[in-house]
């Protein structure tokens, strides 16, 4: 069990050290910003939606390790997905971080199951996901105007 905990800590450390899809996406047509004032986390999510699929996704921001690692993982999960699939993935992730019930198979999202023991950190873990879902619901933006 502690080996599994170690493995999951590695996942979070790795995403924190080498964030995936980090940086503003110049071609984005959906953008949203999220912040978590109780912890000081900030996260902007940039999405290029093609049809109803997330063709490209990026994030930037600052904050605690949980918030940044979770946003990084979120981008790897949502790329190539539709808005409906993104919502389903978030529902799954939200279930994991609020109940600690990880799926049977070892996966990167399961690394966040431990967050449920620290209710104040749930907002950290879901910040990037909320920003992504808000971006998907937002009006299309002209990437060149910002
Ligand atoms: Zn935080």
C-alpha cells in the first residue's frame, strides 16, 4: 500500500516538475481563468476547439503542487475529447478526489485519491478542471484579440 502511495506521489511530483501542455496557446478559441483564493492558486486554460473536439489544450498559472499537477494531468486527459467526454472525465475525477475511491486499475488520475483526506485541497485539485469546463462553455474568442 505504501508502495502505491509512493507511486502516486511520484505522479504528482512528476507533473509538477515537468508540466504537460504548459503555456498560453496562441491558437486557442476558448479561454477561461480560475482562481482559488483560499490557497492562492491561479490557472488559465486555453483550448482550441475544432468542431466539438478539443484539438489543443494548454494551461498556465501558479500555485501549490496539487493545483499545478492536476491542471497538467487534466490537459493530458482532455486533449482530443468532446465537451461531453470532458464533463464525464471531470465527474470521474471529482468522484475520486471527494471520496478517495480510486478506480481499480492504476492510473494517473487515481494519484489524486489521497486529496479527499484534505478537504481544503479539493479546490486545488479541481481548479484546472473547472477552468477547462468553463472554457468549453464560453463564447468563442478571437485568439488575436488578447
Ligand atoms: Zn492549492
